[in-house]
C-alpha cells in the first residue's frame, strides 16, 4: 500500500477543521432558530361529510341552474309571443 505525503494529510485535516468550525459557529447558516409557516384554510373533504352535507351544495347548484334555465325559457317565450303578435 502506498503512503500519502504528510502535506496531503495536513491539508485534509485543515479542510476538516475549517468545515467543522463553519458548521459549529453557524457562520453560513443564517436561518432563524424557529420554524415559521403560513397557514391557509382548506375546504372540508367530501369523504368525511355526511350524506346530507354532501348533497346540500349539489342541490344549491341544481337550484341555481334551474333558475337560470327558467329565466332563459321565459325570455324565449316572451320573444316568441312578441314575434307572433308582430305578424
């Protein structure tokens, strides 16, 4: 086995000591010691809601859609009535 010169060993020891000093002295680590987080509220998961809670939102959407359809049909009927009376 070939032996390395003493200068290689000293260089390695010096680099190890510098690395250890930097880590121990927190020279390059400027992050705060406490964790900080931003919390955002999330929607409740559908899987954990009861059947009535899950269907309530769906029923509201259906009711809104039906109201829009009814108003459109009413406008079409009014336009058809106006078209017939204009003849």
